[in-house]
C-alpha cells in the first residue's frame, strides 16, 4: 500500500519539458510541409495536363443528373395531376343582418343563406333551376290530384345524430300553421293537412288540385325532439333560434358578433361528415353578414373573403377583376315599379298606360350598369312557351303624352296639371345603390312627360325600421320600387289575384280584374302543361293592358369568388340567391398534387 502511494507521488512530480515539446512540434511541421510539397504541389502540373478530361467528365455527369431529373419530372406528370383537394375554410360575405337562425323567420339574404346551409327540405332546386329530391325519395299523387304521398330517405340524421323522420315533417307543418308561431310561411299552408303514415312516409291532403304544390315542399324541416316542449309563441325567441340543430351539409358552431358598431356578424359552421348528400369537401364555412354593400366591398378589397353574394350591379364594378372571378346567375325574381291602385291619380287607366309607354326600361338597365335582364310582365318570358309570348311594345313618348292629354293632364310650365293639382307621385324603395340609381333615371325620364316625383328611401338595416308593417302591410305608398320573387313555377296568384289584396296578402298594388283572376285560378288548378301555359299567357296580356305595375328588370346575382377557389358553377341558373349552395358539398379552397388512377 505504501509502495502504491509512493509511486503515485512520483508520477505527480513529473514536470512538462517545454523545450522538448517545441522540438517535436517543429519536427511535425517540417514533415507536414515535405508531404504537402511532395504529394500536392508537385502534382498540380499533372492536374493541369488532364484538366480537359476532368471537365469533360464533369459535364457528362451533369448531363446524366439533368436527364435523370427530367425523367423524374416527366414521370411525375404522367402519373400525377393537380386537383382540388378537401380541407380548409370557405369565407363568404352576404348582405343583410342575422337576427335569427330559425328558418321559419328568415327575412334577409344572410338568414336565408344560413338556413340553406343548416337545414334540409323535402325538395330543393339544383344548379340548373329545376326542382329535385332532397330528403324525399318518392312522390305519388292520387287520381284527384289532391293527395300527395312522399316517401323519405332512411339515412337522414339531425346534427345531434337523432334520425330525421316523418314526424319531424308533420311537426314543422303544424308549427308553421299555428298562428302563435307568427311565421310568414303560414299563409301558404292554412288549408293543407299533413299526416305521418309511418316513420318514413308523409301524406299531404289539399282542398283542391294545385299544380305548383311540389314547389311548396322546399320548406325547411325542424327537429321535433328539440322543439316539442317549446310553446309555439316562444319558438322565435327560444335558444334554438340562436343555436339551431339542423340536418343540412353544415353544422352550427358559433354566432359571432364581429363588430357591435357595424352589427357585422359571422356564422361559424363545420362540415357535417354524416351528411346524406355526401360529406362536404370543406372543413369549415364562415358566413359573414354585412348590413351594407360598402362593408362588403372593404372586405373584398382586403382579400378577406373567398366569395361574396348580393352586391348590386352598381357596386360590382368596384371589385378588382384581377383578383376575383365574376359569375352572373339569373334569378327567378324581378324588380317592379308597383302602382297603388287606390291612389286617385293611378286609378285612371290612361295615366298608368301613359307611364308604361313613356318609361324606357332599356335605358334604365344601362344606367344601373347593365348585368340585368329585360322584364316586361308579371311572369318571366322563359317560363312561357311558344312564339306568341306577350311582350310590351317599345317606348313611345308621343303615345304617353297623348294619353296624359286625353286624361285631362295638361302641361303647365314644367309639369302637368289637372283641376289645379300637379301630377306628382312619391316613389318608395329600400336603400340600395341599384334602386337609388333607378329612381334617378325614372325621375329624369318622367320630367319629359311632365310628371313630378318625390323619392322616399327606407333604410331597412336601421334598428327602428318597420318597412314590412309601415309600408307593405299598410300599403303606404303611391308607387313602390320593389323586388318580387317569382319562383320556379309561373304561379303568381299571390301577387296579382284580387283575393290577396288584404294586409296579410301579397297583392301590394290592389290589382283586381275578373279575367286575370279567372286565368290565375284556372292555371294553378290544372296539371296539363299546355293548358296552364295558355292560361298564363292570357293573364299576362290582361296584366299588360291594365298596367298595375311596370317590370323594370329581372334580377341577376353577380357571384364573386376568389380565383383560387371553386364554388358556384358558371353555367348555373338559380331560382333564389340561396340556391347557389346546390353543390356546396363540392366547393373547395385548396388544390394539390394527386396520383392518377391506373
């Protein structure tokens, strides 16, 4: 043990010889220099002699690598392709506030859009504008054309995974019919009864044949198991109206108040992976509801939206054409100048016919920026068949002036006067760049006829606005510039039949004519296409002779979408604005490389 300690102490006493270390380092340095001179520097001349061969080999190797790269690229192109892929969020803007998500009370385009994304119906309209089955599987009609029996799909579930059944359909109809519910859809179902035959069969019984009844089956269906314990009078204010359970392609996630000042709201939705029509390719859908067009234009300019719906033809011109794609979609609706037939001046046939003859609707359409279609009757021209479809003659200022003279309205200065009173009207409309420009055009044209107009523009986005009650139901207007939804079927009974004149009806003009009434009633009660077509032509001719309104233009939805997305098809024809979602489960916002199927 002592010897081991002694050895360790000896080791610790060893000292470093710095001189010897320096000699060894110098020796190693000299050896390194000799080797470098011998094996590198002396051989540089040899490398110069073979530089051409080295360069040639490098070029050959480079060409081989390039050829392999080209071959790989061509191989990838042969077996792969760029395709739209699933995933991502579609951000869409719509016009109108969102006060409710209950489809029984929708009153704005934004609310109607949310309803179409969240809820299903028995039937709906495809991208060509034709009615087709949604959750309905089969329809049979009895010999009297008054009993409709519908078989439902058996693979439809609510977003909480509860199966949708015939009881839900009947529950919805009864809820609509209940006056305590206060749904504007009630008037369409008063005389119709609905019974659940079994879990997947519903029977509707009508009091009389109604040719357009299948089009009435596009109503949204509500869940009985969620609302059965809610009183009909409390449905509108219930939690369901803020957080609904539907069965459509998207599920409700959140209603966000994005800006309390502008009342800009966002409806956040997620894909319904169990959707019976096929799981949407999108993961999420954000519906931004703007009160006015200026807010939407700002969002488009900032690149915040994947798509936008509802801008007027006046505002569309302000959107960047380099960034966005524009897809015009004709809608089955028209903008009319409706005459209040109770106005003492408008009761005179010659005054109405003079205004009809003296209004150049072609110039009006050009003035608002184009993009809309002609409309000269209560029914769209393409809804009538044959070469004898009634059309109004061209604008005739001389005829208009003659008719006003014959009616006793003589020019006195700039305007016409009769019995000491000026020929003057107030035209009421809702706030819209398109409508306001139309008003200016009408005012300019009618100055030539000696007619004075006052303009009343109602801002329906105002909290204090009561346009429906104060203007429509009260018939509080001389003339009303307003859009009427015509629909896929030419049945316009609700707008022009004399039985619909009351405050709860939609005959806003008070128009009444026995020939027109008979044609409308007969056309809707017969199923023969040729007979219906003849009856509607007869009605249109009578309507044009009576001139209770002027058709200004057919509405066209100019859908705007980012060039990096795929959404509304360019060859679509929509019945309503919300029908743009007919193929929403196929919409995409992303593209990627996929392998081709062998």
